């Protein structure tokens, strides 16, 4: 999960020298990172490729879930400046429980991801961490690569996962709440709604989905009665892994009550209803789940 954070687009990736992270593993201390020179391979990355999102789903033994999240939090607190981490969450309902969902954003695509993974393999402490903590307590690890849909860049109100890089930034729903002159809430009740579509095979299926979705989205976002703390964070489509899969990530600052109000409002948006009717003809399966973002998740 942990990786050195790449620089912004158009700049070479820099690995900060002589950094060291100490984490408690049970009663033992494990040095995750300790390097004495700048990584030579990382300097070859050129920002000419499409950014990608790696979605990791880590199935943890139920008895170890609390400790796993505590360990992850300690690592993130120290290493966040070097991580492309954007999201850490766990399902509350609608999906397998005791699964840590983690999203990492690579601005420079597969080349950046490969470079950072290679760098990790040089770290003996990282290998020790994997062998002594992760592998004994994780039952399954799944990794898939997604790309953010073009509409993420077309809507100012759809921030995308790149915006979650600043851990101190206000969550998107706070902005929407201010716009409605009702900034009395905080994000302690915030939930993330993950809506996953499995589409029919075919090269043109995902483009059709994105066309239908984009045509209907404005009416859903502007539907009267939508909770002011509801916002679309990102729309992803798969590139490696389970192909022809699309994932919506919605943020509801007021929790499930906000989700329910926004769902009811969307049912009155005719363009959105038409878009969903068209999308239904492309879909094989649809799943919806509610996630709680970790307290240390950049997106929360």
C-alpha cells in the first residue's frame, strides 16, 4: 500500500533522501523506510501519460482489522508527503466487511507506479513489514487500475481524486454547504457511497455509458431537494482488472440521511432518469455500498 509520493505533473519524481519511518508492530518497532540516496530510476518519469488510480481492496482477518487500521494511520501520518494515497475506507454495509479499500493516484500513470514499486523492493525494512505484519493478517489483496472519466475535469463541482492530495483541504461537501449558506455541519458523520456497474463486453460500452451519464448528470446535481452536503467526488472506469467496470464515488457529509434525501431528489430529475434507463441497457450488474472514510484518509 505504501509508496513514495510522486511530484506534480510536468516535474520529475523526487525521493527524499535519508528518510526513516518507525512504526509499532505488536511490541516490535519496524523501520519501513531508510534510504541514503536519491532514486536514479525515478528521474526518468515524464508526465506524458494519463493519470491512473490504483484501487486496492485488502481483506483483513476480522480480529486484526482494528490493529491494521491503526498501523496504517501511523504510517500515513509520517509518510503522507511521500504517498500517492487518496482514500482509505472500510465498508459499513452493502459489501464484504473487514476490507480496507485504498485508492492511490499516480499522476504519471503506469511508469510512475512501476518506478515506485521497484523502489520499495529495495527496502529491506519494507520486506520485513510485509512478511511480519501484512501477510500473516491479510487473507486476500486485490489491485485494479482505473482512469477518471473526462467529465471529472469538466465539472468544477466534481473535484476528482487528485484534489484529495492536500490532507488539510476542506471536503467537497463543505464547499457546497457554504454555497447554500448553511455551514453548521462538520464531516464527523460523512459517508462515501460507492456505486459499481459491471457493463457488457465491448469496446464501445464504456464510452456509451460515459455519454449517457454525462448527459444526465447536470440534472441530478441540480435537482431541487438535493442535500447540500452531497457531492460527486469522482467517476472511474477500469483499465486493468475487471474490465468494463465503472465506479461512482459520492460523498454525503450528513451521512445516510443526506444520501436518502439526494436519492429522492434525483428521482425527480427527468434527464437523469432517462440516462439511468439507457445505462440499464448496458449493465450486467449493479452494486451500491456505504463506506466510512478513515479518520486519516485524505478524502474524508
